[in-house]
């Protein structure tokens, strides 16, 4: 059984500790991204994550991490406005990197020995060149790790290495998000029980019979668990509950 700290001094200390741990984790991710940025002589990085429930009208790339500084919101909006639609379509179809040239005469992104395995976007829209590495991990782990700068020249070996490290960055971001559930948001024993049985292949009527509940109550427990796990459906909730160790 898990015991949670009550409100008060102990609870405040626990929350402070969680906040400090998250800040430390973010700093580590930033340091890793800055090392990747330096490797290709880029000036900035941004991690774009896909949000939305799957419907085209709700799907959007949002900036989860960057080093743009004070102008981050405007920079993220500018990037998504310029290439967001093409990047969304590409993410559904391919894991090959995307490149684009900037507005300046010498703002270019090149990969001479990997050209046939990249997609090039319209040039001279943004005041910087860039390379975007797509990542597909499912749920909230889909998106891009993007590097921007003046002249970017990347070999095939470096692209492969950057893509591998980008996948790990997104994996760690996803894991950090999943650990942020507060005690009040944690699953109850009934919710866990219903999820476990659903994960074992039982339908709501069978779960209700075995647990001595009404079908309405079972669906309510499963719906609450899905919401708490920030999932769009029961299948995704089961997968996330397994990753978090709630069920097996």
C-alpha cells in the first residue's frame, strides 16, 4: 500500500522536492540538447510535441523545451505558422529528417551525402535555416527535435546519431511528464482493478460481473482512470498504466 504525505510542512517539503527534481531533470535535458546543437554548429534548439486527440482540427505542435530565451513564444509561433502543417503531415508518413534554408544568403541546411533521405521545405521563409528530426513514440511522445542557425552542414553519420539522441530526449520528456501525477490524481484501487481486467481482455460487462459492480460503475471507473492518465481512450490508458507500473 502507498502512503501519501498530508498537507502541511511535510507535504510542502515533498512538493518542493518534486519541483527541484523536475528543474534538475530539465537542466539535464537542456545540457544534452545544447551539446547536440553545438555538434552541428546550430544556434538554437526546440522540442516540438504533438498535442490533440487525433482529429485533424485539434492536432497541433507545441513547444515543450527550447533555448530561445525571452522571445520563445513568438519564435515558436513563427516556426509552427511557417511549417507546422507540413511537419504534421510528414510526421504521419515518415521518420526522415526535414531541412530548410533561411532568408539570408548564407543561411542553409545541407547534408550532401544524405540528400535523398531528407525532405526539404520551402526556403527563405524564416530568418534561420534548420533541421527537424521527427520522433514517434505514441501518445504524447510524438513530435520533433529541431535545431536552427545560420549555415548547418550535417553528415549522414551525424544525422543518424542526432536522431537516436532525439528519440531518447523525447522518451525522457514523456517519462518526466508521466511521473508528475499528484497524489490526488493517482488511481484508486477500483480504477486499477478495472484497468487490469480491461488489459487482460475483459469487456465492461464481464468486469462488472466479476467485481460485483454495475456496468455503468465499471465504465465510470475506466473513464476516470483514462482522464487521470491523460489518455484519449481506454487502450491508451491501459498502455500508460503498464508503463507507470499500476498494472501488469
